[in-house]
C-alpha cells in the first residue's frame, strides 16, 4: 500500500507542478469561472476529496487490491499530494501556500 500511495502521490504532484510552473496554470484563477460557480465560491482542493476517500476506503477494504484498498490508496495519494503541493512546493518557491478556501471575488 505504501508503494502505490507514494507512486500515486508523485504522479499527481508531478501533474500539479507541470501545470503550475510549466504551463503557468494557477488553479484558483483557472477554475474560478467554472468549478467556482458550481461550488458557490468555495475552493475544493484535491486533498479534501482524498480526506473523504480515506475513511471510505478503510471501511470497505477487504484486503490487498480490493476496490476499498484502491480507494484508500488513491485517497492517501490525493491528500498527500495536496499537502506537499501547498506547503512543501508552493510555499518555499512562491512565498505563499496559496491554500485558498474561497475563490477571490472579481
């Protein structure tokens, strides 16, 4: 489980870093006019989704490689990637974690 969680975390984080620094996509501004409207202005980080998936995966984990096991692995990867992205990547590089709870008003 640790192997797959770490691998998933690295893949998700690589995608986030490439989009942010390679393509200049800031998710707060890139999703404000679409997802921001659907969430009534609240920012939904992928770590939140991971945090919901972790207990769900624990409840339905029937052993290695069951669907509950994969939900748990993906949940851990999403949660860990979001934490790493905001607090270990963005904060040291940009000087702010950019952990917005709401979308900025226009």
